[in-house]
C-alpha cells in the first residue's frame, strides 16, 4: 500500500532508510527520530553544491559526499540534532542546503531522478540534460 493510499499517514512523515522507509506502521514518532515529529526535512541542491565537504564534517550522521559526483547529500534525516544540521546549513559557502516541508522533500527527491549532475567545473548543455531525461523516462516505461 502506498503512502497516499494509507489513511493513517499524513504525508509529512520523515524519510527513513532501510526497512523503515516502506513500513506501513511508520508514524513519525519512531525512536530513530528521538520520539519527536518533525515537519521539515533537510535537502541538498546537488546542482549548486561544490563538494566542499563542510556539511559532512559538521553533521556527520546526516550528510555524506556522494562518491560518483562528489556532491553532498542528506542520507539520514534523523542523524543529528536540528542545531547541528542548522550549523551545517548556516556555514555552507554556496547555500545549497535547505529545510523543506516533507511533502516538498518527496517532490524534490522524485525530481532528482531526472537531474544531470555535471562533473565539478564543467558546464552542462541543455541537450545533455534533455537526452538524460529521455533515457530515464524510457527506462521507467520499460520497468
């Protein structure tokens, strides 16, 4: 049963990893969240990120550097206290980390599937982006 079909879910539940992600009994009050319900999550705009690694050093349990492109990514929404995550956000040199509503977070994560993240220092042409989006859409149709 999907999140939208489950009447016991609000759509604001945090994204958790592993078995908790698709657990139909997830409430948002899991011990992994410290028993607190947060209505916002942290999102990294990987196209803006320069891969400075500051956030991954500041909030080590929330951010990691994605190995393929060298950009930061929020790996666990419940990894660090909000104060530590806020410090990583405040000290980001390019302001690519944001607090977003969980409903917005799901939308942003879905859009990320179609992003073409350039290798740092190289421009991305619109043709490359369009070609990548077509390939991904074709793969989705075949699945």
